[in-house]
């Protein structure tokens, strides 16, 4: 199986999962914890296909943007604090 075929198969599977979740979804918004775990997963680059499909079917871009900005600010502040603790 070539790389292009493997990529197509992966994309098709993701699309199928998205459509399946779209049909099953009761359109309830994501909870704070679901948004937070999805943001953490995005930060380290790991996300399950099921959760990715859930995020695309039930999540709103504004929520993910706000959570991403908040995560980035907290991460930068944590790094600054850590550096200030380590360096005199």
C-alpha cells in the first residue's frame, strides 16, 4: 500500500467517523473538561479519532480559540515563573 493510499484511507476513516458522530450527536456543546482535554491533546499533538470527530461535530471554533489562548498564556507564565525560580 502506497503512502498516498494510506493517507486517503486515514482521511476517509476520519470523515466517516465525523459523519457518524454528526448523525449520533445530540448537538450538546462540549463541556469545559472536554475542551480542556482537547486543548491539552492539541498542545502535545495527540488526539484520538473519536475525540477529534466529537470536537468537529459539537465544538465551536470560538471556544477552542479562547481555550488555546488561555492555555498559551498559562504555559508562558509557568515557563517564566520556572526560569525565575531557577535563575537567581
